[in-house]
C-alpha cells in the first residue's frame, strides 16, 4: 500500500426498533455499523 492509498473496511448496518407503535408514541431506533464478522454481536446488543 502506498502512502496515498487508504485502508478501508466494508461495513454492514443493522437497524433495530419496535415492530409497531401507537401514533404519537415515542420510540427508539438503534443503528449499528459493523463488519460482517460482528453481525451476531450487533444482534445481542
């Protein structure tokens, strides 16, 4: 790798939230960016 090249990692995105909510109800959406090797860990967090 030359000094002008940057090392990059491909990432995946896992998104978690309630399957449905009531109108006006507050809710949280969790988004995790991770490598494919970390997919299982993202599911348990």
